[in-house]
C-alpha cells in the first residue's frame, strides 16, 4: 500500500521565488526509516530536506534534516522552510518549537512576512589549513582560519567579498584535500550597502558542492563577525549564484536570532 507524503519545496533566505536556498519539506504522519528519508532527499535532489512530525500539540514538532548524502544535525534554511510551511497551513499560530536530533529546542516566531529563528551559538578555535585545500579553492592568501567542532566546518576569512564572489573551486581536488571536515566556509567583509559580512559554503564531503544560503553556519559565523566588528546585530549576505540574506543578532552568550523570509514554490504529494 502506497503512502502519500505532503511535500513542499521552499526557497529560504529570500524575498523572491527561485532565489535563496531551496529546501524540501515533508510532513509526516507515520514513521519513516533513515534509509527512506535519505532516499527521498536524493530524489528531491536539494541540499537538504526537512522531515516534520507533530509531537503533542499544534506548535511542537520533531525535525530531522537529510542531504542527499547523510543526515545533518542542524540546518538553518530547512528550518526556515519548514516554519514557512507550518505558518501557512496553521495561520492562527505565531510560534513553533522544533526538536532536532541533538534535542535542541528551536524556538520559531512569525514576524509579519519574516520568520525569526532562535539558534545556538558555537565557538571556533584556530586551525591550520592544508595548502592543497587553498589551491583547490583558488585562494592564495587568507586572513584567518578557525574550526567549529559542533558542525565540523572550517572557516576561512579572506580580504575581499569581490574575491569571494568570484571563487570557482575545483571540487574534486577540494574533496581530496581534507578528510576530517564536513565543509569549508569562506567569508569576507561586505562591500554592499546595508550588509556587514558575506560568505559562501562549499561542502562536497557531505552534501552538494555549494550550499546557496546557509543558516546553520551562522551559529559560529555570527559570533566570529560580532567579535571582529564589535556588533551584536548584523546583516549577512551569501554571494552564491542564487544569493540570499538574513539578519542575525546575538541575544546572549548562547543564543542567536536569525531572521529572514521564505517563499513556497511547490506543493504536492510524494508517494512511497
């Protein structure tokens, strides 16, 4: 007997359809295996798909995220996408609580056309970078290199956001250049009006080659730039080909607010 899953594609961190970062959202009313969820993520072919199950009442849900390659513990754009769907189908609710596989309680609030997500803040520590990785990225000089252990992501700061925008990595060489990270995040101060910093995220180890707009990296990127700029509230721009934006605000030593918009571009039923 076939099982129909209400499924959406949502463009996150954008005010326009077909920009930002597309995520799949599957609303479940029965349990799926990990193998089934990763197969669905492969079928949709997006950087992440969120699988949502209602827990007890109208505003509490479990959320799990899968790339086409593996389960991802925490994902910003898929959380935003799932929130957009739930607020659209339940217009009377203004808050949502998501519980992820790490037992984090992610508080989500509706703010007019925007959605505000409460995420954890993570630390970074200095780490050396292999020359082969820099060559694969096409970068000759970096200003700083640090590592976040929770996400296993390497952060590299470079001088110019114009240089950042023009990067064209060799992804096969990049994947061979390191064997113990999930991805590499490149960042620079923004040259654009109304933005503080920019980034791009490459992760051929655990997802697609490039994630268009990445909320989860801001769990450590926001604090990194807060320390560099001496600011608690900042505007972030991701200068991938699709582009995207978000507001970030450090509200405590351990909590971060991420605020942006999302656009539902497709709704249907997936049969398994």
